[in-house]
């Protein structure tokens, strides 16, 4: 982890991109598959990404 939060910012940018381009507003699910399917592991990864972004700054070095 860099002290300036570079990785944290990259994760935040990625999460924002997923939210705005791949999330179905009707269901809240993220569609990584172009066929429109969803997999539980993908939804879990999306949730984990947001959970890590919510960590306090002092825990960022654990990334």
C-alpha cells in the first residue's frame, strides 16, 4: 500500500465504474457476463470491494 492512498483510489475508481456501467438499477446486481447472467461469487466480490473501501485509513496498509 502506498502512503498516498494510490491503491485505495484505484479501487474506488473501479467500484464507481462498476456501479455506473454494470449494475442493474432494478435489482442492484452487477452483470459481469454479457449474456446478462449473474453469479453469486461476482456479487460477493462487488460487496467485498465496497466493504474494503469502507475500512478506516489506518487499515489501508493491510491491502
